[in-house]
C-alpha cells in the first residue's frame, strides 16, 4: 500500500508539473502512461530502497523501468513526427 501511496503522490505532482509547463502534451495517453510507470517506479524505490534490486523485486523493477523507457521513447518519436508534419 505504501508503494501505491507514494506513487500516487508523485504521479499527481508530475501531472501538475506537466499541466503548468506543457499545456498541449499534458493529457496525451503516452504521457499519462509514462507518468504512471514513473510513479510506480518512484514508489518502489522509496519503499524498498536498494532492496528493490534483489530477488523478485529486481525483475519487477526492471520490467517497470523498461516499460517507462519504451513509453518515453515512443512519446518522444511521436512528438518529433508531429513537429515535422
């Protein structure tokens, strides 16, 4: 439960930050997905600290980080394509 609490707080703060700085891309589905993965990863790191790199948590955290990187990469490529059009 603590992971979800910290992740939700982080996610809300990131969405507020996006709303203030990037008005047009703030509510895009890829941005929301990347924010959700980042919030979950942040919650895991804050609760488990370095123990997140051991055992089953390592597999889960690696999967979350890979999904976060993939969402960010796809989001960035879609923005570049939109800028060139």
